[in-house]
């Protein structure tokens, strides 16, 4: 279960990251002991790095990331060894869905940005229902996390962890409409944590 490379890089890079972007972590008591889908807002390339730094060094985590990152020399190999796997955002990537569900059932938590892209202040983006579908089919709760959108060097960034949310659905696997309702709700909770309407 443990990813030794992840743990080593966490210990090596975390002090530097937190020097540049110190975190004000709130709600750590809301982090469950069981696998969970971590759903966060995404305004900067720093977001997944900051979230990893907010977790324990041996936290069992997989990360869904856009496939373009895996084509960048060095970067692609690094993030893959950190536990990330690619998703083709432009298509229904069945492989990424299967990897997500399998990872959650194996005991890993999954970090996902349901909006599927970086969202700046004031922008309105419809989150992707696939995030809720994965949580429902894997039988896990969704954990809302808000990451502060203003990132200036050496200034503290809030990272707020909300309470786990159990997706609501009727049929055995849920419907497309229910997937969308659940992902809309989790993102509403994410932004509410940060005081964003």
C-alpha cells in the first residue's frame, strides 16, 4: 500500500513548498480513516502540490491528472511515481474511471478536481458528474476541500477540509441526473468552506 517514492519526495519537498506557500490547514479532524474521494476546487497548478503537503507523508493517495502532464519529459515520470494516473478530459475515459474505482476499493483515497480545469475567481464552470459516479460505484464518501485561490509567495493560504458527504442516489448505481446533482452539491460545499457563493 505504501508508496516509498511518494513518502521520500514528501519529506524532501514539503519544507520548501511550505516555505514558499505556508498553509493554514483547517478541519483535519474531518479526514476519515477510510478511503474517500477528495474533491477540491482548482485555481492554480500549485493546488495538488499543496493538498499533498497538507496530508500525512504516508497517506495512501492516488491522483487523477490530465493526460497532457504525462507527456512532459521528467514531469510525467515523476507524477506517475507519486501515484498519479492520466485522464483524457475530452472524452469518456473508461480506463481512468476503472483505475479510480479500483484504487478506491484497494484502500487508496482519490484526489480529483471535479470541475476538470483551472477556475479563476468569478468564473462559472459546470463540474463533471463522473466524479460522483466513481464515488457511488466505489462505495465511498466525497470529501470537500477548499484551497485558497490567492497565492502569493510567503503568504498563508487557507486549506479547509469539510465533512465527508455521502452521495444520494436511488437506483443501484445511480443515474446521470443523480451524478450531476451530487457533484454540484459537493462543489457547493467546497466553495461554501471558502466563503465563496
